[in-house]
C-alpha cells in the first residue's frame, strides 16, 4: 500500500480527491489537514509515502511544508493555478495537478508515484521556504544535531540549518554516512583527515568544507570502529 495524506484548506476539494483516489486500490489515505502547521504534525505522526498538497492556503502556502517533510516523502501538488508549476518541480515535486483533476490525469500521477515508491533519495532540499537549495545527497559532508534542528555541512557550499531531527536523517541516509554520536553524522567519503588536539578533542577535516568538526573521545572511538570495520 502507498500511504497518503491530503492537505487542502477546502473541505470539498479534499472530499473530491478522496473520491478520485478511492478508484486506486494501492492508495491508503491515512489523514487530512487544512493548513501547513497541522499538516506538519500529521506527517510526523503518520509518516506517509506521499502528500497531495495544495499551494494557496492562507495565511501560508504549501511550499512552506516542503522543508518540514521527511526526506523520503513524495509530494504531488494539487492546485487551482498552473503558474507555480516550475517552482513546484524545483522544490522536488513528483507531479503537479491542476484542479479540477481529471481521473486520467490522476491515474498518470499515481503511475509515476508507484514507479518512484521507495526509490532511493538522491537529492534533497535544504533550508526554508524561499531560501532553499537542492543538493545531491552525497554532497553532504556532515550533520550536527541540536534538538529538532540540524546543521548540514555541504561540500563547496555554506552550512545550512534545517528543521529535521537526527533520527529523520538516520532513517534515510545510506551506509556511507557514519553515526558517531547522537548529535553527529559524518559522510565517510568526505573525511580527509583528523588532528588529535588532546585526549578529549579531535578535529575532523572534511573535503571541500572550510569548517572542521570537533569531536570528543566517544565520537572518535566510534569513528575508528567504523573505519576498522570497513
């Protein structure tokens, strides 16, 4: 089954989409939301595979939900306007449907969804609405956590603060990313050196990143275990 949630501020629009999706037996609707804030809470609670997302939902718009989604969550925009299609695909949307949605057009979107279901994530959006950048996953050099936020160090780019937890990252990152502590993940391919400052402090140098990552004894031991096992 493909688990979906519907996000639209119009109840009748959600009802109509529910009726259309009922013709697709692989689709399971696990929740509905009428605004960005409630949608973000619903996504965290249900972890859907895809979000059918409206754009104009005053006082916010659907694009503000994108940076809050888990990395492997697909997005299909469903909107009354065709003027935001380019921005939608730049934001990583799987498809863009214009209301009123026809059954054949929805079937095409479902087919694309089925083909992409659980496909490996290769690119991600970092940042916030209006200030995001799409980067290849392998360009991430390290991730440092602080509560519900993480600082993402990207090769040949500035670090980005994003609203994602370390658990969300661990759930999607491939094995090349090494968990060294509850608050640090490092891309093994990005490691290019280390300098022991004292028994409690070591600096990790990352390829194409200006900032060094400072780790303690526990993280250093974890790193050495990973390297020795590889």
